[in-house]
C-alpha cells in the first residue's frame, strides 16, 4: 500500500529536482545497498524471513521513487539529442 503514496511523492520529487539523474542514482544506490545487505546476511547464515519482508518494502519504496524520475528524465535526454 505504500507504493502508490511513494509513487506520488516520487513524481513530485522528480518534477521539483533539476538534476533528476541524482534521484535515479540515489534510487539505484538504495537498491544496491539492499541487495548487498541481503547477500551478506545470506552468506553469514543470519538471513530470516523478516529480513526479506523489510528488504521487499525498501525495494518497493525505492522503485516507487525511482520510476517517476526515470520517466521524467527521458524527455530531457531526447530534447538534448535533437
């Protein structure tokens, strides 16, 4: 249920920020850190189901903010290439 709310705030953030690529890079960084933490927990045999639930929530939130910023970035790229 958090994704629609975060997608709205992600869309507002994407429109307000001049450098949308920083929003995209931040979302990808959150995703990479999320994967690294899960991998570390798995290798150290400390991974529990609750960790996966939290990881899914973080990943969902990051994607909800990341996707509007990526979509807002496309017209800037196309306009600069033309």
